[in-house]
């Protein structure tokens, strides 16, 4: 069960599911640097450039530069270091993190079926929807900002920036089907080299203007707010770019454990990021014209092209981490019943977490390329970036407060007051990014709302479908005794009938009796459940119940991080006192419903039609549960919702 309390280590709780221990702490730290920090590590490419962009109207004078640097530093401390690294990463769901895991953990603290549990579910799903909006913009802005170094190195190449960016992104998405196992081995070293380059570049520029070190004093941030009045809140729309990717530390916790991520942040990532931001500030102090691109302007001329290559590699890695995260969230949402089943391919024989979801990959690629072509520059995209990240962070704060209040009796005395501080900061970020609504912030919000509508429609449609099947169904307990009074001919073998309703006769059985007029010698009514846990405990995996005359009721449970393998689970039923399933003598029967939309029922007609279209295009449950096609019989039925 959950280990959510402020004194536990997520790495320990996850150890049973992830082979953390045999990799060694240094290897895990290096791996975390490569995968977890790719997004936040590329932020120096565009954060200060955006802060001094014309629409904020800031002048690069001494006090303004120190104020911005102070805001960036304290945002990294409060949001990333204290909120995510120190506190939220203690709220693990069996070692797994991310907004879906935090949502299920928070729901577990509330009465089942209550309105508050429903609201928490809505918040969590909306946060997950916004994650997809973030996942589309991150690759676009990261790769664009890296390639824009060509403007500084060779201004004549400016017209090639978008075509080069599009080419790189197409290559990244096309390469997904090969998996990240081989390429992943270089992620850590390349990203570590990137962070070291950030630090060296920062020190190189700080030497010329050590005055910027005063930015660690929070009074410079406070003075900035006093000097600029209410307008200063808007600059948080640029400051938030420095903490984008902060939520990735929590989402990727299950892959590496909490300790390696914390060590990587404290010992390498935070110091290197701050040195680079301070170096950019020092450069602008010396040369105000450098605000046009303070990252690349601070690179010595001889190092420009190598830095462009390294930055491009770092942004590809950051994009890879976001895309992989989208695959992981999509699988969790599938397992929890929020999106239709899709084809999931495993790209590694050793690591279960390395998956490829073709449907998600190609949808993301099309959207990312459209974003690059529509916005055309990192400056234009920066206006769109941030709103989805800050809204997700705000939802994380609300869910954290729920978890701390219910599950951390000792820790809540200091966590809940900090949640108030986090809430104020997150609301500031949301307001600042909301002010950029007409400049592009509408796009990730619109994308998030579309995804949210799809998720909620699928969930609600499944509930209505289940209710209709229950209403029109025949009770199993009354049907079987009547059937056995005059039993049909029984044929050798085992029939497994997939059903979502444990007490209702499956449509597939009724169709089989009606058309084939036979009954197998052994019949199993199989229901698959997904638990609100990452991994199903061994003692809850399988439940076998004999209901007489060689009829069995079997329930198989999987966690939301697992890939369901029904035949494998059934082969272990004899350990639970159930029958032995011979794979070559077992036939699976499934009902495939055709949805008919109706204006008289539970959802508006357009959502009924949307659900019908999603249901029609969903991958069949049989393939999702790894049921062999040559052992499967599908029988259709029509259901009106």
C-alpha cells in the first residue's frame, strides 16, 4: 500500500518494482540527470531572453537585472527545492509519482464515491490534460531556442532555423519506435556535460561583473515588486520558465527513486543553473545589447558552434523525456479508464517502463510541428508556455495539502503552512501567464480542455455503457440454475467469457448458446480490475470462486503502471485452488458493443457521438489484455446510451 508519510523514502518503497539497488547510487544520479532534468536544464536558453523581451517593457539596468535574477533564484528554491524535491516527493504512491499517482493517493483519503473525491478526480484529470499541453510545447520551444543560436553565429542562416527545427523534431518522433534503451545510455553523460558547460559559461561571465552575486538576497526581488508596482506580477510569466520541468522530478520518481533525484538536484543541477543565470545577468550588466539572446551572446566566439550542437543535443534529450512521460501518463490513464485502449509496445526486454504508444506519438508529432510552424520562434512560443505548467503546479499544491492533512499527522504542522506559501506563488504564476492569454497562452489551455473533454467523455460513456449492460442483463445467480435444469450439449475445453459485470450473464455466453447451442465443459466468467495502485500486491492479483457445475468466477487485478497479461495471470489460478488453464485448450469469448447515441440518455448528444467514435476506434480489450488472436471469438451487440 502507500508509503505516503514525510519520513519515508520513495526509493525504498519502489525498490520491489524497480531495480534501483543493483545500478548503484552514482549510476542512478547520472541517469536522473539525463532523464529527469532535461526540461528544466534547457530553461536558461530562453528564460532571461523572454524576461527582457519588448512586451514586458523592462530596461536592463542594474536594479532590474538583480531583481529578475533574485526572482529566478527564489522561484527555484521555493517551487522546485522546497515544494517538489523536499516535500511532494515524499507523497509517493507505492514508489510512483506524478499527478495521476497523487490524485489516486488524495482520493484514498476521502470517502469513496463522495463529492469531494469526485472533485479531486476532476482536478487530477485536468492536471493530466494540461500535462499533454505542456508536452507539446516543450519540444517545440526547447529545440527552437537551441537552433536559434545560429542567429548569433551566422545571421544569414536565420531563415533556416524553422526548417532545421522541424527536421530534428521529425527525427525525434520517428525514432521513438526503436525505444530509448540504447540512446538512453548517452543521455546522462551528455546532459551532465551540458550542465557543466552551463556552469563554466556562467563563471566565465560572472568574473567580469561579480556584482550579480548580490541577487541571492531576496530584498532585490522585493524591491523589484515595489519599484514596478502591479506590473511586476506579469514578469512572473517569464520567471516561471525557469521552473518548468519541476513537476517532472515528481513524475519520474518511480524510475530512479527519490534519493538520486535529490542528490542530482542539490549537487549538480541547481548550482549549474544558477551560475548560468547569474552569468547571463553579468553579461547584460556589462553589455545591455546582449538582452537579445543573453545565453548565446555570452559564449566565446570560438565556442558558438560547439555550444549550438551541445544545446541541440540537450533539447533533444529534454524532448525525449517529455515524450516518454506522455507515453507513461497515457498508459496510466488507459489503465484507470480515462482514455480508450491504444496499442502499447514494449521497447525493452529488461525495463518494463520503456514503452511506445504509436497513437500518442503521432498525434504529438503533428501537434508539435504545427506549433513550430505557427509560432515560428522561441520568443513567440514563450508567451504560450507556462500557463499549463503553472496550473498543474497549483493543482499539485491543492492535492498535497489534502494528502498532508490526512496522512501526515506529524508533518502537517509544517507542511500545511508551506502549502499556503506555495498556493500564493502558484496563483501568482497562473495570473501572470493568464495575462498572456491572447498572445498565445490560449493554445495550451485549449489543448488541455480538448484532452480533458475527451478523458471525461470516455469515463462517463463507459459508466453509462456499464449501466445499460447491467439494466438489460440477466442475473448470473438465477440464470445458471435454470440453464442446468435442461443443459445444452457440453463440448471439451475451457471457455473464458470476458465481462465487466461480475453478477450479469455475459452477452458473449448468451450469443454462444443462441447460435452454437453448446456449452463448454468448463466455463469461466473473467473480470479485469485496475487498482488505484501502481502495482497489484501478489495476494490481491487473482480471486477464483467456484459457482458449481464447472462454472468459475475469476477476478484479475492489475496496478495502473502494469501491462495486463490475462493468460499469464490465469495460468497461475491453480495456485489459488482454481482450475488449470491449458493455453491450447482455452477459448476466449468477448462481446464487442456497437454504441448508438441517444438524446434521451445521460450525456448531451454530441458527447454520446464523440464517445461512440472513440469506442469504435479503441483497440479491442483482447489485444490490450494480451489475449492471443487465434484463441479468441468476438460476438457483437448493440447498446444505446
